[in-house]
C-alpha cells in the first residue's frame, strides 16, 4: 500500500510522515504538486509521435543533480497543488487535444495520488519518465498501470553519482530498477511509429566523464536481449548554474562520437542519437503552470 506516512516511496526511504507536513529528501509534502501540463514534442520520436505526448511535470525530485535543467521545479519546488480527480481530468483533456501518450515526468514521490488517476485504464499508453533511481518495491505496484518506462540511466560510477546527484548507491539501485521495468513491460512494441509498450533507456553524456558513459552502454547491452529495449544517447548537456569543471562546458564532438562508436560496437542499434543542435536551453519548457487549470 502506497502511503505518505513513514514514506518509503523512493530508494532513500526517509521514513518521514509527509502527511503530517514533514519533509524528506524530495522536499515535497503529501499531495500532488505540478508545474506544467502540455503537449510535448521534445521526447524521443516514438514517444512524442506526430501529435505530442501529454506531459505532466511534477514538482520536487528524489535526486539532486547539480546539472539539472529543471531545477526551478525539481529543487525550487515551483508548482500548484492538485488532487487525483483533477489530474485525471488533465490527462483526459490532453488526450482530447491529441496526445498519443500520457507522460508522467518525475512522478515517484506523488504515486499515492497519481495511481488513482490512472484508473480506469487510459486509452493511450502511460509513460513513466524518471531518473532511474527507483525502488523495486514501489515499481512492482505499477505493474499493469504503466505501458512504457522511460528512465534515465545516469551513472555506472557511484562516486560520480554521489558527487553530482547525492546518490552514492545509484548504479546498483538503477540496475535493479531497470530490470524490474523490463520484467513488467517486456520487448518494445511500436505501432504506426508510436511506442505502445516497452523500455526506453536514456543516457546523457557528461563532458569529461566519457568512461562513465561507456560503462553505462556496456551494461545495457549486456543486460537485455538484443534489440528488446530502446536506447537514447543524448548530447544535450548544457551547463547550468555555477557548474565546476569539467561540467562548466558543453560536450565536445569527439566525446560524443566516442560514445556513439561504443554504442554501435556494443550492438545497441535499436535507439536514438542526437546532433549538437540539441545542446541548448531554448527547448526547455517554461514552467508557467500552464495546462493545469480545468
């Protein structure tokens, strides 16, 4: 049973009573909070489709990535409160407006209120868009409710994960989480260019940390049947805030080319790469609370 009391929704297992107003690592009280609902065209092509995915951006986060592009909501907590019934109405309105899927962005710490909004089953795939740092016990409660898992797989290097995201156990936790996600949804299925089910793993290449990327690619290639999962290798890193070297610069073409070559050598050919035009903040959503009103 998911609950905000003695909260153990994420791997940090803070154990605080959020229903009593106490805050854990995510810094969010009990009850939904979101900063934007929109037709989003910036996800991978089979997620966005031709008409966009219905993305709902939730406030707060269970990671603290120093390079986060959504820090205004993930750390700053910008957003407004919602309840499950209103969230369901937002989903339905997005679908009426053409959304080919519903994209839950950073949802884990609000699952007690999100799950009721997913019942009865929506007529489009539900996408679980997360940072990869997930509890297997929590994920098991999503079995049958989520069609597509869209996790980041940020680190194979726990020292780097501790430094950049305050998650010193990231690699082991993410490995277990991704395997549970695959157990639930199985092989990727795409119909009429739109993903219907499956696992799409994302990895953002960080400047100066190519070794971490190579290890991530290798683990994914070795852990799942060939071409069963999709893999998205992202070049869109943009320095945010007062990033320390080497994160104070963009990725070089040589770094990204090395990652692409290793991806191909490891046989991860069922997926996506980016060109360098993606490395800009211009494509970031404006978290203006739009789309949340009914």
